[in-house]
């Protein structure tokens, strides 16, 4: 029996626990891997295993679980950690980010993004949706060995360029498009971008209902944000404003469906949540960033009560202290003590897979990619295990068992 394993090596992987998904946990379980795919999952029986003459990797008494899914991050801002004041309000924060970005070279931003990606992979993230406003992270993410999407962000009044190709990339990362936000991107550009992503059946991410400035601008068609746009040369006179709310505005534009990922959703009333429920639109919350920038948290229990898929993102290091999703889960557990721990774990795994349309990720099941992590916990019951996983306070909480944990890996390794 082998005890060492790097990547998702072929054979049988055994651990004290196997989390198939947050509601299905096997004690003394195994995962059989062939050619990077999961072929079988079950209870470990040494006599049965020996009869199969397979290579066995015994990871220990801890847990094998699906790699985590970071459904919203901005790696281009990874070099901004501790350099931007989050306490002065959203508008000043945006201005500070733009000013700082202008002092850095593309090489600086790319190097920081590579460092941020290594942090994510080392702490268990196996799939992501990276939002890129400058287009600098495409190669870094594409060759990372992770799964998910790289999204080029649309902003302002520019026209959509058909040359912005969404053709398939090699490996498990695919390109898509994102709208920045309803208060920063022209409705025609949002509609064209959404239509292009829809043509490839890929997710379309957009920040919405995040800030007071956004809500004021959408509801009144004027205010501080209107002045900010005017100062940056963005003409919003034909944006069909005002509207009842940012979410109602996106719905009016026909942008909401199961492949639109609504990010943040901090200022949504019951009518807004009803729209998201009716359109089957998933929500990505980034609670640490939300509290730092806006002093408020999203209504996660209300969303879950409506069966809205809710997943987790870290946002960027300009507004959050780490890209570690275990940190994000622990924060959610601490600020939403009534939430079912299994729901919180699902937000970082299975729900993220649903939100991004990544059916081969987020679970340990036959046919899924063998993108797993081993967490060295010691628990006596399933309940204790799940609670422990969402309260981990550890800079290096896990051992990744996927090729993307080495960001220098060739992207062909992801398949």
C-alpha cells in the first residue's frame, strides 16, 4: 500500500472519510481513479480491494473531499493586498484601486495574479471563475490545470467585438464573458455579451445590487455614481433609466437565466429574490469582501429558502485578506450560525458546480473529474466532520490531489 500520492494518480484512494457531497459521507471510504476520472466510490474493504489488484493510496484518517470552487475572483488585483483602504466607502475604494492599478505594469499585475492562483490551488480550489478586466490573466489561468472559466469583463459604452472569441480552449478552463455591473456597462453591451456567452452555453457573470451608489443610480438615474461616470467620459443617457432595482433592471434587459451568475446581491428585497428564483438565476456571495467594503452581508438564508443556488467567491485581494475558500466558509459559519453546515460546504463545492454548469466538478461521483483534496482532520462522526471542515482556521488546510495545485503544470494534465 502506497502512502504518497501526487496529483490524481490511477488507483484506489482510501481515507477515514470520503465526502461524496455535503449530504453523503462515507466512513472508511475509497475513491477509484482511472485516467483522471472517478470510476467508483464506496466503503473500503481490504479483501475486495486486494482481489482487484489495484494500487492503493492510503491518505490517512482524515477526509477526501471534492476540490473547492471559487465562483468569483479577480486575480489581476492580487498585488493589492493591504494597499487599498476598504473603510472609506465603495466609491473611494474604486478610485483608489484604479489609481493604484495605473502605477503597476502588466508584468507586475501578471506576476501577482500567478501568486494568487498558486494560493488558491494550494488551499484546495480546483475550479474557478476568474473575472479579468484587462485580459492579462488568460494564459495564466488557461495553463493552470484548474477547471472552470476565464471571463473577459465588459465595461462602459464600448461595442461588443465579435473578434472576442469564445472558441474552445484546450484543457478544463474555457473562455466566457462577464458584464461588470448594471451601473457601469451599457445595456446594449450587456445584452450582446450575454447573447455571445449564451451561444456557447457558458456562464455570464455580473456584479449586481452591491453598493448604495449602484442602487441610487439605477433607481434615480442620477447621483454620485452618475457624476463619476461623467468624469470618466461614459455617456449613460440611453441606458433606459431609472428602474425599480438593479435586479429588476437586468430582468428587463433579458439577462437573467440559469446561466447568469448574479454576484454579491447585497441589496435585494423580496421582489428581487422572487425574480432570481423565477429565472433560476444562481447567486455568488463574497461575504468577507461585502462586509469590508459595504458593512453589510447578503441575505443567504432568504436565498436558500427560495432554492436559489448560492455559491461562494473570494472576490479580490483588494478587499479580502486571502483567496482561501476555507477562510470564506469559516467566515460564513461565524456570521450565519443558524445555517446548516452542510449548506455552507455545498456553497464552496456542489453549488459552485451547479452555478457554473460544471457537472464534472464539485462532487466525488463516478464520471466526475478526480479533482480532490485531502484534509487531515480527526473526527468521530459525520456531523462533527462537516462542522470541522467549515470552521478550519489554517493557512495550509489541505493536500490538493489534482494537477492544478502546481500552476506550472501543462494544461493537458487537467484532462
